[in-house]
């Protein structure tokens, strides 16, 4: 029996694995404003993993839109991505199941690093002093930021669709929609 292999969407698959962990966490911590300050080891794990992947995907996205640049930090990513993907800073991500709307890159409108990214660096480098910053609010924003970067990356790389669609996070309908594909499977289609 033969096995045929196509190129997999590595970063999308990693996002989906993280999203599954975030979704599982909702069984223990309600996703509401009252709990945004809740923190834990699991949240630290998800926060650091999501922010680390943001770094990886932001660099890849920069290499697509500005191949001559060689950015190495969030400030440089901001400069390049704002030139080529200005809509990123205004893009909302929703979590309809919990009635949440996030704008993880909105600090870029003021030429600032996202709060969640600054908090990530504090948790990463001074965890003993800043462990409480590994909280629900930062996890959701880091995941939302990663979600948007990955969508823009695959929109530029392939431009058609992503399967399977996310189960928790939803992009703005200006960027993509979730709908059935040929054969009835659900997929995320780019605009």
C-alpha cells in the first residue's frame, strides 16, 4: 500500500496543537474579563510557546514581503510588516464561543511593541519576578497575534485555503471565512 505525501502546513499544524491546549484550558478557567489576570504554569507554557512561534512566523513573513531585509527582533518586524501589511495592526480576532474580540497588534498603531510581547520577554527572562504575567489575557493575545501572522503568511504563500479550520479563533471576514470545501469538509478560505 502506497502513502502519498503532500507538503504539510507546519506552522498551521503547530498553531492548531496550541489552540487545542488553549481550548482544553477553558474547562478550568472561564475566558472572561474577571479571569484575565489568572496565571499558571500551563498558561506560562502556552504563552512562551505562542510567543516563540510568533518570532518564527514574523521572521518568515518579513522574508516574504521584504526579502531584502534581515530582521531580528519585534521592532524590526514591526517596521517591515507595517510597510507591507498595514491592516495587521487593525485586524481583530474573535473567540465567538466566549464573546471575545482581540486586537493583538493594535499597539503598532502607536509605534509600540504589543503589551503581551513585552510581558512575554519578562516571563521568559525574569520568570521569578514576573510569573503573574503568564496570564490568560496574555495567552489569548499571543495566540491571536500568532493566528494573524500565520494567516497572512499562508495567504501569501498559497492564497487559497487552509484545512482544517481553527476551532476557537476566528479571523475578520475581510481576511478569511470558514466554509465547506469540495467534499463538504470545512476549510478556512482567504479573501
